[in-house]
């Protein structure tokens, strides 16, 4: 059987694999605490669901424009102006099947075979795979907890070559929760304009940010960087709408037109009756978002404190998103049950087998010293899971 080299190059998503394994064990009756999920544990707010139900019952079930309904694109433009200082027309906006789909379309529309795309590491697992599908080359810039998992402009400059086509910027970040401050983003914008490369700004976690930090959309920093920026966002994280598969991008009209052409031959259009629900999310009460973020903040503080109290583990305090990315390399070389922990994959296996908790190995994010835990689960689960982890670590020799 023939399988294309393109397909063979793709690595399965480790985050989805970890979550799927935990869910399978739970279905078998095993009590597993799942720290692997990259989705809020809160239900979609009722007014959003009501809008979808109303839309469905009204018969809004047919094809829509490929790039999204006019009402939703207008609502997105209003949101970008209100929250991000970005003035766009509906022709600058495209709605896709989740932010991941927007990123895929954006890369395919702007990146050629042989181009280089700078990816700040640790990175979301899909960035390198999407770049690879475009037959381009990922170029990694390494960061660690000493800088809050953010790269300096000097580090990025060293990675730029004549073949650099794009930089992917994710702030707040998955998997680290790292947040770039205004000065850092201004410096990155200046470099992008100087060197003439695109910035794909993945802002899906913009609402989930802590300690008074400011989210800065890089495209808002001036007309020159705006022309080079593709801003990506969506509804999955802020409005707990992961299964609805709705994301969007805003960019220059020529870029959006190219993304539209690609999307027209892959997805046609989004699910029609979900789009009025997305309008309701943007135009409705935002206190549901604030309340969710407040609860995430409470969990964040508890998780960081507990992890730092476990011998051999150190955990930086994330500035955003709903993940912690602790360094567990202090436990490497130890064993349990005849198995040596020699990296993050082995630690993931140890945690699942011995502590019955699911987390995600850091090697899939480009950082083998670390593991990712999502605190998008109840405080009761968090306490139980960390109790189990602490007891399991004590048994390592």
C-alpha cells in the first residue's frame, strides 16, 4: 500500500494521544486524573448554546460563504477594534474550522517549499507539523524558565536568514503559559519590519492572562507590522467552545483571499448554525469569561505551589493560558519497578502507570526536561492528582 511521504512525516499529536489514552482507561473503569486535556472544563455558556439552538430551529442549516457569514465577520471586526486596537473590514477576516485550521491555511497561503519558519520553543505541537506540510523548514529558538519561556529579540535575530518567511508568535503560550510583554513584542515587530518576514500571531489564549499582565496584539503596533501580521484567534478557550470548531484570522486582504481559496477546496464553509452562536459569544456578556479566568487563577497558584513542594520538580509560574510546564529533569536517572526515568516520555509513562495521572511529555513540545499539566479540571481532581504524584515520586529510587 502506498502512503505519501508527506503523510509519513507527520507525527501524531502527543496531546491528543495522552488525553485519548486517559479517557480510554477511564472508560475501562480505571480512576485516572486527566491533566492532559487542552480544553476548559467549564460548559459553553448558556446564551451561546441558546443562539445555536435558535439558529438550528430556524432552519439556518445550508451552505454559507466560505469565509464566514457577514454577521460573524462584522462581530469579529468589532471585537478586534474593541479588544485589540485593530481596525479591519470584513474582507480582512476569514472564519475557519478552529484556530488550528486558520493557522494551517495561513501557512499554506504564505510559505513556499524551502522557506524557513521560526518557531519559539517550547512550542505547540502542531506548528512544526503544519510547517512541514508546506514543505518548509522549522527553525527553533530555544527558551526556558529563566526568561519565563520567552525569547529575546537577539535570539530571534540570530535565527533569521535570507530564507526566513515567517515567525510564529504564541502569547500567552501553549505549553508554557509564557507571556511576552509590550517591549518584547515591539522589538519583534521592529525586527520583522526590518527583515521583511511575516508574523503569525496565535492569540487564542489572549483572555486567559493573570497578574495584571497586558495582552498586546503585534499587528496593533503600526501600519508596517500590521501588513506583515496574520492574527489568529478563536472561541475554543475563552468561551469553552472546543468542540464547536470555530476560529478566525485577520490579515491583509490579499492574504485572506488566498486563505479563502485554499479553504474553499478543503472545508467549503463552517457549520452554519454555529456562527450565530459565535456572534452571541462576542456580543454577549463577558463576565462568564472573567469568572472562568478567576477560577483558573486560583488553580494555577495551587498547582505551582504543590509542584514546587515535590522534591526533584521545579515549576515556574505561568503568566497565562491554563497549563503549567514543570521541569522534572531532577528525577531523571531514578527508577521504579525496574524502569528508569530517562526523559519526559518515561516520566509520562511513570505518572500514568504508577500515579494514575495523565500528563503530556515535553519532548513533543521540543523540551524534554519538562512535562505539561493542564489545570483545566476541578480543584478536587487537581488535589487528588497531585497527591498521587507526590506519593509516587517518593517511591523512586
